[in-house]
């Protein structure tokens, strides 16, 4: 089974080809360019460099959220365009699941954190032992202090690895804990390899959708919608 995986939920953009659990090729860019400039060319180059045709791909997996509203929309639009002509099945994957699957070689707790602004983090916690990953909570948006309290309650006997584009920011509030570290630079950020490996290892349980059914998963409304909702609430209160 060949899986093309795509990740552009934050500043980095990446893609990978997973062939029966083997990483056949991958590309990663974190150059502060917009995904509309880099993503499609990256996918084309990765397919070409691995001698893989788009028609060889059995499924396209993509991180559908949480994450940047713009990044998620660009990634999903790109996948829709790639999958639609041949009806290639699409597999929506939680951004946070993909992050955890970069650490299957370690016994640890992964604290996946994405900067959601305004002292909030998109987060999920995962326990990893002997290559098996157990979710400890659903994806959620938490205030920094709330996440700090949860992390402090985790076992002090197990290493906690913080990863994601919010890792450095969140680490500042928990750096006094002796069992907590920030992931090394090559594993810190969201990466399509994790999306592809999650898909491969959980294939019997993942949801497959048509290109038309592929949608982003937001944990909170976009800023424009939040501001409009707040404005409408204020107007209603005055009536």
C-alpha cells in the first residue's frame, strides 16, 4: 500500500510517501514561505524523485487540524485537486496524532502543542511504550496554565517530550520539571512522515472519505468569525 501524506498545519510544510510502512521519500520546508508557494511543487518533486506516479498512490492522508486556518485550507485544497481526477481515497488525520507518531521508538509521554495564540495551545497527550501509542485525551484548545497543571500531574518517572510549533513557548512554563524536554530540532515540528505512519499503522480503523468530503477540523472558530459572533452578541444584548 502506497500512501502520500501531506502536512501544512503550521509554518512548516511537508509531504512523504510511505510504501508498506517504509518511508520511501519525504520533503520538509520551514522557510517562512506560504504553502501556496511550496506545497504543490514539493509534492511533485517528491513523487518524481521516488519514481512514483500519482496513479500508484492508494490513499492520500492529510493533517486536517487543529492548526492554521490558512495552512489547513491550502493543504486540503491541494489534496482535493490531486485526488479528484482519479477518485483516490483521502484519509483525514489529526495533526496531533501525526506528531506523536514521530516518537514510536521511545518510551515516553508526548505532549503535542501548537501555538493557538492568546496564551492558548492546541494539545493532546500520548503515552508511548514498546512502540504502542495510547491517547490520554482528545484534541483540545487549552489555556497555558491549564495545560501546565495537567503536565505537572503526569508521572515523574516517565520522560515527557514536548513537540510542535508551540513547544518552545510552552516549555518556558514547565522547564523546572526534571523529566520534561523539548524534542530535538529534527523531530520538533509537525511532519508528514508522522501523518503517513499513523495512517499505515491504523489503516483498519481510519476513516476514508472522497475528495469532496474532505474538510478541515477546527477546535475553535477562525478569528473573523469569533469577532463577528462577539459583535452580534453585543448587539443582541443592547436590544
